[in-house]
């Protein structure tokens, strides 16, 4: 019974991970499609002031944090079980 529960937990966790990755790539695709359109509108109608940088930087900042949430924390060593690894590390270290 517990084995099935663990298998179901792993399945649900994997399903959530796939959903998160899909959400990030959807966000990235929309960014890549909309930003050139915003740049075009800006340069066509108000070429003397480049306000598109506010959209590029602001949305890019949000996209970066979405990436960080989806992939990045693992790259920096802060995965899902980093607390558990640190506790084990401190328990091994007797100081």
C-alpha cells in the first residue's frame, strides 16, 4: 500500500514538474512573439523615444524569475531537498 502511495506521489510530482516546464516555455514563446511587435509599434509611431525597453526589461525580469523558479535553483544548489542535504552535512561535521 505504501509503495503505491510513493509511486503516486512521484507521479504527481513529475506531473507538476512537466506542467511547470510547459508553463515556462509558453511564457518564453509569448515573450518572443510579443516583444518584437512592441518594438515595431514603438519604432513606427514614437521613434524618438524608445519606451520598448521598459517592456523588454520588466517582462524579461519576470521571465528570468520564472526560469529561476523552474530550472535555476537546482543550478545554484537549492533544489527541492537542499535543506535535507544541509542537515546531513552539518550532522556529519562535528564542529
